[in-house]
């Protein structure tokens, strides 16, 4: 049987739910099969045939031709079969179309439940496929409501969860506020998706710069590493594959437009952008920016470094509550011991430049001669 009004309704439903009409028709087929099971004890000989282009379907019961009927659900008498077609003989199979209206209210209710469950599952699958693609990327969402210490974030077709741990310290969230989030994970259960997002992950900063800086998207500039203390400060090391492109300048942008766009998105968090260097000593010197450095001895095997700074730069190199030194250590992967020039001379850690190769040791004067620079954005 076919139903044009049914097909029109399916078109509307498919558009509303963003589900292919063929999948909905498949669920209707499944629902009809459930209805058959509700109405008939033996369903092995019942099948539902559906045309997915027209929506036309037929419910067919196959019955064996017998002399005397013992089970009218699986058998048909020779007399009755020959009344339908005189060519039937004993042992033949007769396909009889059932009227779906005969399924009854219980069967119809079961079919309706199966149909709605099937549509929900298809909708759920489509959402999962869509949002799984956002894992480890950024997405825009609107704060919907507070749930204890967490927040529900409206993503449009689904919701995400921003837990207390993933919130930027000092940042206030109000209903209707729009933010960009880093998608940590998409979990699936029987009823819905659980999408977990973050405002504190270092890769949120990475993705924001990828959006703002065309040189990063084009693969000319690479973000080598990021160290972040959310809400306070981020240090980011960048490298250029084109000697004519300054990676720090590309990320800062003209008049600071690019870095300021990122800063405004993460609660005015300070961002230091420095040049990456394969020489660990040079990298450590850059990472301690904005402090000036006299000398660095880096032990690549032990992943430790001794740094000497001018006396008046010691507090700047260490930073408030050790933040600058701590972020530099995270960024470089080295345990950094910072001493003032006076402390280094008193402890015997201050060495003459000529005693060491440049790969391990260099001083401020040597940098000035080589024309090396360190970029930073306060």
C-alpha cells in the first residue's frame, strides 16, 4: 500500500531531524515487523516488503497448501488455495498479503514506539558522527544554564558540559554568553551524547591562533609548544619554515591585532610569543622573556639548565610566585635553575664564555654580536 500524505510527512520529518528519508522508511519497515510479532504467534513466515522510493509496502504471510489445516497461521487448505488460483497443489507456498489494519491497537502502539525509538537512534548517530569530528577542535557555544559547579553549553543541535576544572579562573559565565570552547571528548551512551569542553586547555590557544593567523593555516609558521596557566599567562614557541616570514610577527599581527583577538577570547590572559630554537640553551633564553639573560648552560641528557641573569632581572626572570620560570620550564621541558650574576659568582656557577661551545653556553654579549632576537608579547 502507498500513501502520498505519508511520504509528504516523511519529507518534513527527515528535514526537521536531518535524517535521510530512506532511514526513516527502514525504521517503518522494522516497526511493521514488530507489529507482526505482536499480532501473530508465528512470525517466521511473515515478511514486510517496502519500496524505499515510493513508500509502498506489503505485509506478506507465506502459507503451505495442505489437505487439512491444523495451524491457520502457517497453512492454507487446498480448496481455499485453488479458489485463489486453480494451479495450486499440495505442498505449494501461497503468499497472502495482510491488511496492516488487522494488527490491532496493541500492535500499532508497539510499532509506533519502535519507529520513534529508531528515529531517535538515527538522530543520535548523526549527531555523534557530526560532533565526534570536533574532538580536539574549537567550537562556539552559548552558556545555557548552571548545573552545580558546571555549565550546560548550547551547541545548536546538542549540548556540552563545561566542568569546574575546565573553567578559566576568574571568568564569569552567564546565560546567553557566547564563547569558544575546546572539545575535549565526545562520549556516547544509550540516550544521548556527552560532549565535554574546556576553556583552560593549552590547545584552545593553539586553535585560536590557527583561526587568526593565515601563516599557521598555510603551514608556513608552526606552533612548536604551548605552556599555559589559564587566566594568567601563556607562553608559546613558534617557528617559521620561510626565512622571510617572522613567526613572532605573524602571530602578533599588525599593531597586535592577531594576538589581541586571541587575548580577548581568553579573558585577557597575557601571551608571550617567542622564537623556537633547536639549540636548547637559546630556547631557554627565549622562554624566559621578557627577562634578559647573561648565560645558559643546558644539559640535554639530564634535561636541566643553569641560567644566570643580571641582578636587577632576577625577580623578572622568576616572575610573580615563580610563574615566568615555571612556564619557561613547561615550554622547554627543562628544569631551570636561575641565579643572579652575584649569586652565580659566589657559588662558582659563573663561567667564562670561551670555555664552552655555543651549543651549550652563550652570553648576552654574544647574542648581540650574532643579531639574535627574542620576541614577546606582554
